[in-house]
């Protein structure tokens, strides 16, 4: 009799545990679809008052246009402008470079250090280019929203002055996620290794969040600079006469503190290109893509 009762209790416990599991998986599934409806949670619009508007965009095919000197004489403008969405970085100009880089800008990913450059020409960026979305990334000390974040304060002021401007910030959580990605890919702690992620890295992550397919223009592969016959181009297509790209990359790769690991980041993209929807143009990384 006693053992029958025990069996009964065990069954009851199992049934209730099962229903909790079923309810939980149902609830989390609901939660996932709800999240999909409100946009990308890693990017939130700067609005005076409550900040609860997430970046809600999705494109079939995007162009990610690098600021590299590789874009000089690329002649890719028409090809780039034809794509659904054109992503650029910082204050990389199109005026005067249309033939090489195109004239359409759907979205700019902007480093906290480039915000003053954007503000220098605020009517051009926030009024004339009102269709462009701005996504700004930066460290917590500059981006905190408690009144002490210097760059965040500047952006909030701009958002008040230009209410139609679409200015977003990469959330603190998303930045931590990107550090996690770097750690997983390289085995190195980004901060302890004295490195900053580059604007290119945040741009690549955002492009993967919002595009089904990504055409990358002007990004070199991680081994490009070690090829004896590589061509020397300026670091940025719009800043002639500065240090050439490969030298800049080497200096940063070796910097003990405060460097961008451009070459390491390119090696990461090379691995992502094998299973994600990335294609590299001008220079093309076809040798690698053939591996997939
Ligand atoms: C603002 O940017 C546009 C586009 O790059 C440029 O044509 C214009 O000269 C700039 N204006 C100022 C004041 O820098
Ligand atoms: C961009 O260039 C195309 C031609 O290639 C032109 O039709 C269009 O008006 C230009 N758009 C802007 C915003 O300048
Ligand atoms: C990093 O790897 C760990 C362990 O595989 C995983 O749990 C975590 O989600 C990964 N993080 C990112 C940002 O990919
Ligand atoms: C350098 O040489 C390699 C191997 O011959 C070739 O595949 C590559 O296209 C060359 N690169 C440049 C920039 O000329």
C-alpha cells in the first residue's frame, strides 16, 4: 500500500515538473518572437526621456563600405548604390568620391572619437542626410546615461535639436557581447591584451544582425600585408598623405596598449566568411571563399 502511494506521488511530481518545463519553453518562445518584433535589442535610439526604441531594420543585401584607401580608384560606386542598404563608417565622405564609393548612405557606424567630427558638420549629417541612421559605439565612461557621459550628452543634445535625426547607441550589453566574441575567437581578453575593438568590428557585427547577405568593399584579408607584392594605399581613402594602411595595421597590431587589432579582426572575418553570408570585394578574398 505504502509503495503504491509512493508511486502515485512520484508520478504527480513528474507530471507537474513536465508541465512547468512545457510552460517555460512556451513562454520563452513567446518572448523570442516578441523580441523579434521590437527590433535589435543591442541598439537603442537616443531620445529625450525614456530610451526604449530599438533599431528595427532588416535588409536582404547590404554593402559594407570600408574607409580604407583600397577604395581609391575602386570604381564601385554604381554597384554599391544598387544594394538595399549601404553601411559606412564614421565621417567617411561620399561627396567627391561617388564614382569609387557610391553616394547612398543608409547607415553609419560611428566611433565615440568621431562624434566631434560629425558634430562639426551637423547640418550636413543630421539635417541634409536625414534618411541616414547613426549608430554610435563607445566605452561606458563616455556613453553613460547618468549625465556624466560626455559623448552621450553631446548626442542627446543633437537628438533634441534634430528630432528627425535617427541616432542610436550600441548598448553596454552589446559591447560586452562583442568583447565575448573577441575572446571566443582569439582566446584573448580584449581589455587585458590592451586592445580596443575597431569601428569595423562593431560594423561587421551590426551588419550580421541586420542583413541576410553582406558585400564588403575595400577590406583587406589578414595576410594581405604580408604578401611581398601588396600595394601601399592610404589608411583612409579621404586622408591622403597619412601613414599607409599596412604600416598603420602593423603599428596597431603590436601596440601594447590602446591598439586596434585590425589584422586579428580580419582573421576573424575570414573564419566567419566560411559559414556566414559575407563576401569580400576589392580586394576580393576569393581564395578563402573557395574553401567553403
Ligand atoms: C560637410 O560635409 C559635406 C559632405 O562631405 C561637405 O561637402 C561640406 O563641405 C562639409 N561642410 C563643412 C562646413 O565642413
Ligand atoms: C546618386 O547617383 C545617382 C546616379 O548614379 C543619381 O541618380 C542620384 O541622384 C544620386 N543621389 C544623390 C543623393 O546624390
Ligand atoms: C563564447 O563561448 C561560450 C562558450 O562556448 C558561449 O557560451 C558564449 O555564448 C560565447 N559568447 C559569444 C559572445 O559568442
Ligand atoms: C600578389 O601575388 C599573388 C600571388 O602571385 C597574387 O595572387 C596577388 O593577386 C598579387 N597581389 C597583388 C596586389 O598584386
